[in-house]
C-alpha cells in the first residue's frame, strides 16, 4: 500500500505508529545494519540487539527524566499481566493492603486481578455515574499505611483522564498508563510501579513497558515464578528469555521520533492539547448533536468519546467517516458510540480532517 492510500487511523490499539518510524523499519526489515539479517532475525544476545535495547531504555529514561532509582523493564503479557504481577510482587503477601481508584473498565479489570493476590480496598468507584469523571482529592479516603495506591491514568473506553496524579501523601503510586504514557511529562519519583502496554503510544503490541522503583524490589516475596518476578527482569536486563525483539526495536524508533522530531514530552503535550481541543470544540459547539461522554474537566486528551442522537445516526456517521478515510472510530463494544483515539502518532492534520468531517456531517445531517 502506498502512503497515498494510508487512512487516518483512530484505532484504540493496536494504534497508529509514527510514519518516520515505520519507514525506518521498512528499510531495516531485510537487513539491519551490519547484521546481515533482518531486524526480526537477529539474536537477542547479539551486539546489534544489545545496542537496540540499550538505546530504547536510555531514550525512555531521558524523555521521562527517570531518576536513577527507577528500573526500565520490557515484559511480555501487556498491561493485563501487570494487573496481577504488580500486586504479586509488591503487595506484601497476606498482610498487605492496597487502595484502588476505579475510573473505568480497565481499572475494574485491574481490581479483579489484584483481589486474587491480597487485601484490596476500593477507595473510589465512578460506576454509579457511568464513569464520566475521575475523583477529586476530597473524594478519596486513602489508607496512609497502604502498600500502594493504584489508578488508571487514562481510561480508553470511557475517555476520562487524570490531569495530575492523586495526592497519596507519600504512599507509592502504581499506575496503568497504557494509553497516555509519554504523552506528557510525569513526576516519576511518585511512582512505585508505572506500567503500559506498548500498542497505544509506544510501539506495536506484544510488549509492556514497566518502570519499577528500586525500593519496591525489596518487597518481592521469595518463591515467585521466575517470569513473574520483577527482579528477574532487573537482574537480566529484560533478557532472561527471548524478549519481543521486534517490538523493542520499534519502541526504540518511536523514542527517536519523540526526542528528535517532536522535541520531547513538553512539546508532545502541547500538540496533544491542541488536537483534543479541535474535537471537543466540535462537540461543544454542535448544539447537542454530538454529546460528549466525559465531564469537560475530566476529558481525555487521548480518547475522545461521544454519541449522536441515535444508534442509527452513529452507524451512518461511521459509514461515511470510513469512506472519507477516517478509520476505526467505532466506540468500544461495551459502551457503543464514537471514539477517536488521538495518541501521539495521530497527526494534527488527521485530527483536523476529523473535525472538519464532523462539522460538515452535522451541517448536512443534523
């Protein structure tokens, strides 16, 4: 497929990747550097791959201004494995307790798995309001002795996002940041564990980025299976077994793009704010034709969710959008409606095209 045939891909994940990264991968696909083989064929023990994984980690560390106390790991199983792996490693066994803030579908799934590992307290759940917001500080009654506080920084399905981290009074944060990782600066020192599936903002599916603070490793109980023990990945530089090498290579390329082309996370955050404003303005100025799901002050800058007057109207909107080269706008099957995922790699041009389509669609169909 030529570049001219590429659509604007608003999929929630696997999501759009930066075109420069895809083009560089295309060049390396048959023969990577001096390796004499495809980047997908080289050994994870080779000098070429060692350079790849080291560069990926170094760039992630620079972008996030990671303190030396934080270990950058690549683990298979996606964020869903971390729902179990994080409490398994740091909850502290039967005597430990953790606080969970539930702001949508993914937080609910994390809670379900964590309950299998120990004592969990739900300190806030937005289900009764259909997950249209995140809690304010006054809504939270946190346990100062909790092992950690878990939250989902951005809920892809409902389209709500924390604009800043919850104030936990020093209790370590554990965060599923799958859908807004590297979209803005983060105060990483507050986090005991920050994890993210790659397939939204980092790279292709098949690998998760997990960042663990050193003091959390002291909590890891003896006897965990090797592949479920954070220390295994720290001690072996994420190379205990064969990692998803191509995924890590793609992460390296995306990090190059973020650093060298975009200019870092402050710049990325500015771009993402402009993109989100285009769509939310179209929703707010539609006179009710488009109805946003999230309350305005809690809206996600990554996943914009809205409804039309009827499901029939939504189906027609999706059909026309697809014909216009605006792909994968259907809302999650659990909630319906429309969802535009505008992660880092979605260009301002693409979001502008969607905004213009929304305005014209309302003018002719509203």
